[in-house]
């Protein structure tokens, strides 16, 4: 493994504090109103969405360069939409929709980058077969 990080949650998880061991980030957690909370803090789904979006954008840039598919424009963005809900068999599950915008890139090249990034992104690999991840090129 090339890199490890560490975070700690305290309180009741969704209503408490989560912080990095490095001390570089501390987040007040609170369930969203839709899940019965006040919505005044952040929640794990928001943090997951931020991480997935950033990681996926990096994967797009990596595959474009490594496979000589062209340059991913500086204005490229990835919007990660993360939902949570009950599973039919019990418990809870996530669903994800990733929307990539690559202005100025030919559509077939952009679609190739999007597809390949989903094959190499660590978040995509961690979730593959576990949650539904929809890809969209805007």
C-alpha cells in the first residue's frame, strides 16, 4: 500500500465529530433533515460524494494521459450525487451518479475517458458490485 490515512468519529456517529488524525480537518456531523436530523452539520454521504468526485476526476486525468486519449480540459468537473435509502433485504444502501463535464473535448474521446476512469478509480473499484454507479457525460 502506498498511502494510509486515519480518521476518528466520536459522539453518535451521524451526530458528532469526525476528524483526521493529522488535525488538518474536523467536521461536525449531523443527519440531514430527510433522515430525521437537523441538517445543521455534514453527513457521511456528503463526504463520500466529495471524495468520489475528486478521486474520479484524478482517474480521468490519469487514464487520458497514460493511454494518450488527449488532454482533459482544465475546466473539467465531476459532480457526484450520492443517495442513501433502505435496501429491500434490510439495512441501508447507497447509490451514486457521476456527471462529468469535459468542455471542448470530442464526445467519443470524453466517453472513452469516462469509461476507463471508472475501471481504474479506487472509489469505483471499491464500490463495484456493491452499489449502483451511473455515469453521465454532460
